[in-house]
């Protein structure tokens, strides 16, 4: 369930910022295939990955893992 929440939040925030998966890759260096898997709730992100994504998206890290 946590992976699905993380994936939904990641996709929502990325789209709110008007970024494609490739554009997010350009900002953070995380492969867009990996981003896709995470958004689909299939990739288990490390704390470092969450922090990297949060920095690239300019949001607090906890917004990526909080339930709505």
C-alpha cells in the first residue's frame, strides 16, 4: 500500500509541476523507466531516492509518502 501511495503522489506532483518522466530524469538523474515503475507502485525507493526526487520536484520529502 505504501508503494502505491508513493507512486500516486509522485505522479500527481510531477504532473502538477508540468514535468514528463524524461524531464524529471533530467532534473534528478533517476532513469525514467525507474520513475515509471515507482509511479506504478512497482519500485521500492530508497530514502536517498525519495530525497532526490523531493529535491528535484522542490517539495518536502514527506509529501511523496503521505496518505491523502
